[in-house]
């Protein structure tokens, strides 16, 4: 069969990948989660099944494409009905938003401190080894 008559399968798969990537990353936004609650998406069994399907993004082969990895945490939490119910309350949305802000606010400093501590530990281990020899 002539290849030019075949549907653009690869382009379709690429488009689906990009659309799912964009949607999964939107789940990192607490205000978007609130939008989903307000519009009753979480009451739709088909939508809940779609969220289950999207768990494949946790696989490192896919998660490496995520810019906002915290979306995976949201995706995981959305599997729980109790969490979905908590999203009905604006104060919970605000709390999630503040927690995310603080994470990003302090993440770099925390990572730098871990790195410094690791270097200090390595240096002290080398010094101990030198003393033992």
C-alpha cells in the first residue's frame, strides 16, 4: 500500500502526547483544580477514568518531559475522592496555592544547603580516612 495514503499516525500520536502533557501540567495549578470542581468534572465517571489513565505520566520515560513535576502529586491526589471533595472549599485551594509558593520560594535554598552539607560530609570522610591511614 502506498505510504502517502496512510493516515498521519505519527503526527496524531505526537499531538495526543502534547495535549495530554499540557493537561497533566495544568493539574499543578490549584485554581484550575477549583475550576474543575466548580464545573463538576469530578462527578463524571469518564473524567475520573481519564485521570486514572493519565497516571502513566509517573513513568520516568514520560515524566522527564514535565516542566511542573508537582502536577504528578496533584494527579495522584485526585485519585482520592476525599481530596477531590476538599477542593470544593476555597480556603483549601488557597492553602495548596500557598504551599506551592513556599516550595518554590525555598526550594533552591534548600537544595543548595543539602549540597553544601553533602560536600562537608565528603570532606570530613576524606579527612577521617587520611587520619586512619
